[in-house]
C-alpha cells in the first residue's frame, strides 16, 4: 500500500465554520506534511510532523491548526478562514525527514471558503 | 537563497515528439533532486529522483541526470504521448526537515 488518503476530496465552508481535513497513510512513514497549492502554482509547505511531533511551522496563521494523533493520521483543523485560503490542500508522507527520502502525496482536498 | 527555476510553459508538443523541460537550481549545499508530475485534478506523483552528482533517474520513459557542474536536472523523454499531458515540477531537498523546494511548474500539453 503506497497510498496517502485524504478526506474529504472537496469542501465548501463559510468563514465562520469549523472543519477538519484528514490524512491517513499505512506505509509506516514517520514524517507527514501539509502543503497548500493555489491554482497554477507550486505547493507551499505549511507544516511538518516528525515522529508525531510538530517540527516545522512555516509561519502559518493560527486559523490553521494541525494535529497528529498517531503515526498514521494527520489532521488539519480549520476555523475562521478567509476566501483567500481557498486552495488545494495536499498531505504527504515520507519514511523520515531526510533529504534522500521520497515524499508520497495524497490526491488533495479542494477547499472553497465562501 | 535556495531555489529552483524551470522553463516557462505551457509547452505544446505533438505525439511522439521529443521532450525537454529545463530545470536549474541554486542551493547552499548538495541537494537531492526530484521530478514530480501532477495530472489534472490530482495530487503530485513522484516521477524520478537523483541523490548525487551524475546520478540518472528514470521512470516510464522519462530521464533526468543530476549535473552538479551546471546545477541542472533537465527532464527528457524520447517520445511523448497524449497521456503525458500534465504539470511537471522540479524540486530539491536540502535536508531541512524534509522540506521540498519546488520550481514554478511547467505545463505540458501533448496533441494527437
């Protein structure tokens, strides 16, 4: 199983809503990532978890709150988002955070904030 | 700073044409290099990688060679198919906590 599964695939939320994005992998990877991708742009790193601990936060606004309940799961909690937060949110995992390891990406959650 | 520069797209080719997508990088150390592909409406898939100078990565007919002297990692394929239409991202990893630094992406459109 070399899949990273993200749910939901699409999400529409209002600016006062609270929602969560979920990501799951069963490859035994100990590093998990959240990326944000705007249309026709490359992915931008948001957060990195290494061995279930947050290791990188790329100065992401607090309305985005990551959580790693165990080594297979990664959540991104969303609250009071703005329309400019509409984007494709990609989860990825890798064996560890070393430079030679490959990152496997999920299909993404396409988020629209109205 | 560390960065990746790709040739601008879109690149439009006829089926069976030869493909080159240029990628050059600037890095303070010796990175690992990757090509990812993103098909419409999907996430990214790793296409190939190279971890040291003169390494050649290859997969599905695509190839790229890590050239340290020219800081380049150009993607090539001898004969493209319509199904290769996608956006291609060159990326580097400098062992900064797993962070991938991506180029801007190059959109490829292959016509029958």
